[in-house]
């Protein structure tokens, strides 16, 4: 985790994390508390609305009860009912016009429950009412309240007996509809939507009729629940219209949660903005604190970074004399670091001098050995040319020997120069597969020997690299592989036998892998660790620079090179190059 690698980062991260956690916990607690209080307020509102609606319905019931009693106590109505003649009763009953217009239904029955007179827009409910237990209870001398389902609402009926001198002549019922109009009036008074239902059906409501199936499901529930109607959430409270009943007529009170949700959203937005601002300020404060705490180490770490980046161990840490802060530990560390760099620089100079002397000694030995043989051959050839009786054939052979040895000397010098001077790369798109084919052909032309078997991945894309330099490295390694198989002719091999030399390419993520494998003599474990060292060679006549130059080329192109070898089994060199050299 690089973002907490430094002391400043850890202090800053810990302080910022503490601020974020504190703000998050506070935001969570406040949000939960506000949400809980909003839910409680909504439940209080809907319960208060239910109490108001119950009170209004009770008041209306009492009003109709008083009205029914007054009409039932009229001597003229009693006399008409005593005649048991429906026409007489209807005629006398119609004289109570003002009282009759205030109700949706008035019904007068005889002592047997038969209908004698009706009034109101719900008169079709009179036969249904005549068979209800309310009529029988009224004939028994009890005032009753009953609820009857209607196509457009619930009819609430108050039934009182018509009593003449202790004799019950019949009953009088006054009813009013709990319909859409009443529900709308209740919504105007309470601000809540209202619905009336019975027997699993919604009979009256202030909401669209398309919401009836959802409301019907709420007729059998208890307590406040939540329902989604037309993409809007409502809190729903069912109130039985008959006290103590678990089934029957039910009034639903619905309170929209939209305003509550909007208010909660505004509160949460405000809390979130406050938390973001608090976190931002806390982060700035954490950064300032971390910077103040780690400032004494800034000069030291900056110099250390420069040393690590440039490799210049002579740099010194200089602490400003006029700085506002003073840290004895930082000064001690700076002094110790400066002393250490002095010692390292001195040791580095001594080691560099020794390395140069050692490299010069190895190079002198190699060059002396490699140059001596060509010079001796050239000297012998020149001696032959001085002879007077030299034949033309012998002269051509001597000149050819001189030319070959000069080329050999030139190759030795070029290899030494290639290794000694920095390599300048010319990066351009190159076809790696084509480059491998060219390198295999070039290795074949260098000397007779085993053929190179190509296994090239067609999915390998073009690679940005220095094709010329990479070709040099591949040719060097292929030539080494051909030498490793002792120049045996393996061009035609039996089926099923692995190739003596194989050159493979594979696309691997954002890199391309080139593998050179041979079934030669292999490399001894003691020599494997030094195979890429300059001037190290196990071949007679070699300079020991071929693989060292190849390694420099591959690493200069941003790649890696590795080697595995087993004595007697063969060697495998793996080159991994990026698609784009840096």
C-alpha cells in the first residue's frame, strides 16, 4: 500500500480517516434519528386523523339518532303507523320534508318488519334493511346502528322503535351514506385520503379506482402499513367501523409520505453537504498537521530521493539556519547521513578504481589472447609472401588468410566497442515474427549446423522496438545455440523428436515473449550465474561479450532476459519485451 508508505501519508491518512468515520457516524445517527422522528410524526398525524374521522362519524350518527327519535315520537306518524296502511303512512311521512332531506334514507316498518314508507336516494336499500337484525332489535325496544354495503358506499343506519303507550307499533330508520362525497369532505377537513370498504371490496374512496386492488388488500390488515399507489407511497391505517369487530366494514385512512420523503431528502442533503464540508476541512487540517509533524524530515527525504534517483552519493543534506522549526533528531539524522555519504563516496571511488583495473586486466588478457593468434597468422602469411619462388596459388592463400584475420581483429574491436560505449536505440514499429525469421536465416548463414525450428504466434502484434539491435541480440544467441549442439546436422529429424533448436514467440498480456531453446550440451551450474558477465566465455576463441551485449540490448529496450540450462539436456533463453519500448 504505497499511499501509506511514508510517515506523512500515515499521519494524514489516520487523521482523515478519523474525521471521515466521525462524520459518517454522526451523519448515520442523525439520519436515523430524523427518519425515526419523521415516521413517528406521520403515525401521530394518521392516528389523529383517524380520531377526527371517528369523531365526525359519531357526531353524525348521534345527529341522525336524535332526528329519528323526534320523527318517531310524532303523534301523527304514530297514528298513521297504527293504521298499518302504507299509503297513509307514506302520506304522513312525507310531511317531514326538511328532516327527510337531511338523510340518504328513511324507512318506516310495521311491527312485523314490513316496509310502510321510505324516503331518500337510497330507498332501494329499504327491503334489504327490513330483513336486518337492527329492525328486530328495534322491535324489541332497542336502538341500533347497522352498516349495509351499497354499490357506491356503505349505508350507516340508525334504527329506533315507534312506541305508543308502551306498545311498539313499528320502527323508523335513518341512514346516511359513507360514499365518495363524504370521503372527499373528510379529506378536505383532515388532509388525508379516505376509503370505505366491506367484504373485500372498496366501495368509496378519494383515490383513483385503479388503486382499489391495493386498497382491498389493506382492508384485512391491522396497524399502520405502507402502500405504493401510482408511484407514490402512502401510510395506511385501517379503522373498523364497528367497534371491537375484526371483520366487516372498514375505513382506510391514507396519508401521503411524499412530503415527508421530500423533507427527509432535504434534511439528508443538508447533512451530506455538511458532512462533505466537514470532511474536506478535516482533511485540510489533517494534511496541515501531517505536514507540520513531518516537515523536519522533508529536507532529508528530498535528498534521499535525489540520491536514489540519480545515484549521486555525494549529495549532502543542508538544514536551513533560518527555519522556523528546530528538531534535534532531524539534525542528528542529517549529520549522520552526510557522514555516511562521505564514507560511501570514498568507498565507491576505491571500488571503481579497482573495478577499472580489474576490467582492464581481463580485457587486456582477452585482447592479448585474441589478437595474438591473428597476428601470428598474418606474420606467417607475410613471411610466405617474401619468398621469391612463391606460386600464385600460395600467394592467394596467404592474402586470403591475412584478409580473414583482419576481419577477425575488426570483429573483436567492434565487440569491445559495442560493449564499452552506450547504446543508442532507434525505436520504430517492428514485426517480431519477421525479425525472428531474419535472425534464423542470418544464423544459418554464419556456419553450417542444426536448423532453427520456428514456432511463431500469429497473434503477436507489431512492437515498438529497435529492430536492428534486437536482431543482433537474437543472432548472437542463435549462433550460441548452434554451437551448443556441436554443429551436428539435425535438419531432418524423425517424427516425434523435439527440434534441436527452437525459436518461439508468444503474446503474453501487454508483452511479447521470445524463447530460444536448444538441445545442446547445456551449461554447468557454476557457469550459469556468470553467463551474462562481460569477458566470461567457455568457448575457445570467444571474447565473452556476445551475451553481455545481448543483455544490454534487451534491458535497454525495456525487456528482461533469463536463462535456464541443464547439462546434457539443453538451454532455454527467455526474452520478454513490452509492446512499446520506453
